[in-house]
């Protein structure tokens, strides 16, 4: 057992994934903050969180260049209500303080790597495509094809395939426009970067790829069938994986990246979720980038023993968490966990996923927290 994250981040690691078993246990993002501060002292120059990539540009502008205020960054820079989490506020404030007197090349960067979606909704692609159109100075009427934003963002558009605009002729036309915009953005890169900056060009590409991702997600929402929700989950994680690979391309010359998200998004093995709607099976972002990056990707699964926030008592005997309780006092990194059974005391509404053989088979280590209050 170790408490030094460097023991599990070899020289070959460029992307270190640290997972949490639930978004509702604050101990994990707090531990993430401490680990990232330690890693920043050993060459890591960026962190990526499970939040909307476009929104996160506001946070990055604040932590790197002091654009705006902390309150504005927390309000505008996060999706999924993650801007309300105290641990995230502490992270953003610390990164700004850390960066304030550093040269630009050494400042820590903040990224989101999620799609622009919520659990049961996805917005219109209109504003993302219009952002790129305006940057390129083109005369393309995106709004006429997109129509009212609410027809895309309402819950029914994702939950009911018959109510989705994702397979309409207008959506097909928008996808063609988005593809043409992306081609034009690249063909005119020398001109536009000279007129603005490389950073601004990257921001525009980020908006445009987010719009394309939304169009692809809405297209899947319009397809009915037994595998529908698995396809939607797979599409979201595919977008996450593409974003992570792009982030690594942007950060490659500066240093490695830490990525923090739910275990189900970062594990190397197939992700599953037996929900009230359907039994979902899909490849998460970790499974995708792990297959592409090989040993450059390291995944540390998050695990908890007792948790007041998750209403978990001491884990049952012979479970993975019980075995870890016997080895870890407080918190610790464990490289190998013996075969055991999955705990069964999870309360669904807490979003807690216990350790399974599938998660552990694809994990390089486990970070176990024995008890939280």
C-alpha cells in the first residue's frame, strides 16, 4: 500500500485517470485536489474533469490568465451543477493562485472533456455552429435549419425517439454544414491564426466539434430499439475519448494530464449500468483511450468503505471493499486486490457503483478511502 501517486504514474504515463465511484461523495474530489497539487510538482501541467468542454474554457481563462472572477468561472464554466461543489471551487481557486506569477508556458491548464449534454437532455447545436460561422465570416443561416432551441433541449427529445429532431432533413443539413465549416476552419488556419491567435482558433474548433458531437448524439436519440440507451452512452463516451485525445495533443509538449471522472467513464473494461430504464453496456472513454494510448494511459479506480454521504456502512465480509478496509487506514493506493465479491448495499439514488471484477481487471491501482464523514 502506498500514498505516493508517483508509484502508479510511470515515466510512460501521459494521461492519468483517477476515478470516483459516485459524484455524491466529496472525499474523492478533495483527494483529487491534493493529488493534482502533488503531481503539478512533478511535471503535470493540466487537469481534465467530467464537465462540458466548451463551458470549461471559461475556467481555463480564469486560472491561466485571470479572465473574469472566481464566481463567474464557477457559474459559467461547469455543467452538471458541478460548479456548485466546494471541492471544485477550491481546485479552481488554487490553480489561479498557483499560476499567478508563473510564465505562460508553465501555468496549469483546466479542461473539460465531456459532451455538452446533461443526464436526460442535450442542447441545440445552433450556437456552437454559429460561433464557428462568425469566426470564419461566412453567410450561413444556421438558425433557420436549427429552429427553436427548446425542440432540441427538452427531455422528450432524448427520451422519446419520435420527439427527437436528430434524424430530420434539417439535422442532416446541419451536419453537412458543420462538416464544411470544420474543413474551412482547417483550410483557412494560416490566415485566421495570423489574424487572431492559435488559442482563438483552437477555441473555435472546440465549439465546432462540440456542435458536431451534439448532432451525432441527437441522431442516436432519434433511433429506437432495445440498444438505444447503450448507444447513447457509447456516443457520449466516444465524444469524451476524442476530447481527451485532443487535449493530450494540445498538452503534449507541456506535460502529462490528470483526468478525473466517474469510474464508469475511465475504466478500461466494458462499462455496465442496470438502470430503471434499461440494462446498459458500452465502451467508456477509458476503454477507448486505453486501447489507443496503451501504457501511456494509467487508470486508478476510486473505492470507498464507509460513507455518510452515500449512506454506506461497513462493507459486507468477503467483498472487495472489505478486503481493502483491512489494508487501508484513512486512504491509500493499492496495486493488487484479491478476487472477492461485489458489495450489495448500494443505494441507487446515490449513484454509487461498487468495485467489480470488470473494473479491477482494467485498473492499474485502486485508491481506497476507508471512511468519510
